[in-house]
C-alpha cells in the first residue's frame, strides 16, 4: 500500500490541477473557441452556432472597472489575501455589457451571459489601500489580528477597440440602426446570445495580420 500511496497522491494532484485549470475563464473560453472555425459575420446562419472575430465597439452604456475606475465594456477581477505561502482568493467579480463585434463583412451583437476569457492586464500585484473599499463593500475584512492584511489583485478589461473572437448560438433580429432592405422588410443583424448554461465565449484575438 505504501508503494502505491505516492502514485495515488500524485494522480489526485494532477486531477486537481486539471480541474483548476479548466475552471479558469480564459481556459474555458478558449476551449470553446478552439472547437469552432472562425467565419465572416456575413456568413452567419440564423439558429446555427458561429464563431466570429472582429473589433469591439459599445452598444449602449459603458461601465467602470472596480479597480482604477476605468471605462470598459466588461471586466473580470480577482483579489487574493496574502497568507504566508498561500494566496487564497477572497473576491471574484465579473460583468459584461452587450457589445458589437465588426469585421469587414458586417456587424454582430454579443449579448450575455458572457464567459469573458480576455487576458489579465498584469500578473498578481499589490492592491493599493485606496481600493480596499471594494473588499469592504463585499463584506471582506481588511484588518488582521496585529497588522493590516495585505491583498493582491489582477484585473482583465474588455474595452472599445479590442479585437476578440466570440462564439455561440446566432439569431437574426431587426437592426433599427440600418436602412430597410425593401419597402417593408427591415434590415437584420445577427446576435450571439447566451444563457446561464450556455455562455457566449469571448477571448483575445490579437492584432490583424498585415
């Protein structure tokens, strides 16, 4: 039994690492995106799944990031407590408004819920004390037994002008911003709309190739 114990422990650790990796938003988003080939927005079919790539613009209102109060369309935030050699997360927040993705062939509206898999802006960094109010508002104590507790954070933002890939089920709806196709027929725009069980995956696409 002692011979197999290290093997069992190693296998358990490997499984835990795989589960933890697959639970990360960016990993989950790109797992979904890699399962589909990107297509021009003009080739989207009503009622069919689609993956598109293009530039982000705002649909209506913007929001501000919890840390830094920067204008964005969506954000993902993690805050961890510094506890010896460990770094347990104490706060996770994310939100994303509806937005538009455009390529050379057309435009599509992206509606949540969204699995925001864009890359972190930076690695874990010291959380400035001026932003401890974010923790306190969430009910997280910032006072230690003898010293004030230290926290680390990392934040990802989806902003106007970013280039992303998105995939999900597509539906066509009237586009009030576009001129009618005929005398009575309204112009249609594809929408990628998610549900709580079937999120729209969004990830960085990188700059356009020359």
